[in-house]
């Protein structure tokens, strides 16, 4: 992540998709351009931007998540 992203007032949005099946669990993330490191949890995101303060998370349906991912 670039130093300028760490200094921004508004942290970049990231969407994380978690999936569960009989074979186990996994995750994939989507982010705005310039975000170089994938994250698989809100904790990893918060640790990457320590100056961000509180992290706001939302849980949505798969359909809503696809719409969000397309907008990033």
C-alpha cells in the first residue's frame, strides 16, 4: 500500500467475500485501485491502516456483494 493511502482521511473501501462449504471455508477480497495487499478480515484491514480509527463493516447477501464489488 502506498504511503499516501496511509495518510488519507478516508480509508479505501474493501469488500471481503467469505464462503463456506463441505470442503472448508475461504475468502476473497476486492478493493479500489492502489490497494496492493489482499485482506481476508476486518482485523487485517484495520491493521493495514492504523490511522483509520474505527472500521465500519457490513454483512450483506451474495447478490448485494456482487453489486458492491462491481462498483469498486
